[in-house]
């Protein structure tokens, strides 16, 4: 109660405006007005930068800062529940916390961290090719899509094929991945593709949802197989709570050759519950 009194006086003194009563966008729902004003100011400044690489890096930093400035409790950062505009007991930090009033702290933090990561990558990177393709993994023609972006890389893959996959697919009805990053969709004007998401939260984890998930993940693997070389290796990180990956492997014409248990220690919510994932090692099932 003592901290709440200080908090209210602070809000009054600096004329902090809380959340809109009838928000029309994600940003209006989850950010205080002064936070929005700062975000818009920085975004407009970024637009004026001519160097494309610098512009992209700064946009990334802004996106990272935005994620940490939503008006939610620290324990709900991964899965938003309800906006907060007052003090609260924080189960993540074990103390009384409050919503954030400015992006400055996180802007500085992520600016330093991003530059540090870029410098580290500069030292570690090798003469290899990397490219990110955006599309529906169940149907995308990897080689054709890549040839439109990076033809020299596509030519290499056409000759050599792909040795394998390492991926962490979505889980069944556990996380709303689009909503997780809705702030970026909202600010940068990206198109949302919620209906194409495999295992979305809004479908839950019913038997029907599990069936759709199996069909979706196996369809991705079957599509990817067209581009894999013989004796490929596929590693999938999954929380297989419903024991679906044996069926997924079977539908994809693969077999699980090994599994590795991976404890998840650095969780966003920092909750006390024990949690682990399984890394499935899949290979071609030549008995089919």
C-alpha cells in the first residue's frame, strides 16, 4: 500500500496517461500513451535513415524494446492475459513491480546488446550462405523461392540438396505466436497470417486440434523431403505432451532414431514449474 501511494503521486505529478478505454489496435491496448509517443518518435526517426542495414538494425532494436514495454505483468510476458496500470506483486521477481513508463531503459539495453551480438557474429561467421524465406512451410517451393532472392545459393542447393533440418515447431494450443509479436505487426504494417498457423492457441488442444496439428507438421516434413539429400537428418525440438510425434514421423515417411531431453531453464516468466522439451532425431524410414 505504501508503494501504491508513491506510485499514484508519481503518475499524478508527471501526468501519466493510462491505457485507452476502447482500444482499436494492439498498441493502444497494451501501451501507455507516453510509451506510444516515444515509439512513434523513434520509428519516424528510423524512417529517415538512408543506410538500409542501419535502418533494419534500429528497427530490430525498437521491436525488442517494444516487447519489454507492454503494460503487462512480468510473469505474463510470454502469454498476455490482461493489461495492468497499477502496482502488483511480481511472482517473477518476488517483489512489488509497476508498469513501464518509458522505453528509454530498454532502448539502451537492447542497443548495447544488439551491437554486442553483431560484433560476436562478425567474429564467428564463416564463408557460408544463410537466407530466410517467408512462406507456408507445408507448400513453399524452397528452391524456386530462393532462386528469386539469392540465385547463387539456390544453384548450390539444387546441385547438392539439403543435408537436414533443425527446427522448433509450434506446440499444440499452447502459445499464440502471432499475438506474441503483434506489436511488430501493428507498428511495421506486416500482414498477419493467423489462419495459416499450425497448432494455434485459439484452436485449443482437443482431439480435433491434435489431429490437425499432426496433419500440419507431417505436411511440412513431406514438403521439405523434396529438397533433402539421401540419408538426411531432421532434429525437431518439441514439447510432445500428447505423444504425437511418432504418428507425425510415420505420416512423413520417417522414423525417430533417437530422443534427447532438454531442460528449459531460461524461461521468460521465470516460474517455478519444472519444464523440459524433447529433441527428436528423425531419419528416412527405408522400410516403407
